[in-house]
């Protein structure tokens, strides 16, 4: 992956993490509640990580094969458990969304824990 692409991916990830954390804090009525819910279930009521990732992919125009390839290239060294059948286009997009959601889940938990730790 070229450096400019890595920079674009980092921007996408950080922007997504900020937006997602803000949303779940509002929906869950506070950082502590948001952190507890996202740790319990990343698609819990008020969290809905997978729906958020679908929306981010649409907003950033990466809900296509080229976008999936971009995401998978950025995350090529990460492990993923994935089992799917279907058209290659759909499989690539599903895999990219899952890989991105897995990383976003981790980053959001880290962000919330840091925010709570700094605020304490």
C-alpha cells in the first residue's frame, strides 16, 4: 500500500472511530454505559456497529469492489475469521466490512477507555 493510501485509511479509521464513539455515548447516555455495552455486544441496542460500518462505507463511497480492496489492502496483516459464499464482489465487501468493523470495535473501546481515564 502506498503512503498516501495509508494516510487515507488512517483518516478514515480515526474519523469513523470519533463519529462512532460520539454516537454511542449519546445513545447510551454516557461514556461508562457506552463502554459497557460495546464490550458486551458490538451490535447491542444503541451501539449497532455493523450498521454504522455499512453507513460509513456508503458515506466514503467505498461500498464497492475497489473500496473493499482498499480496506483489505490496509488490513492485510490482520487475522480474520470469515466464511462466506456468493459473488466475489459481495464476498470482498463483506470481508472488508467485517475486518474494518473488528478494528473499529477495538479502536472505539480504546478511545472510550482513554476518555474515561482522562476524565477521572
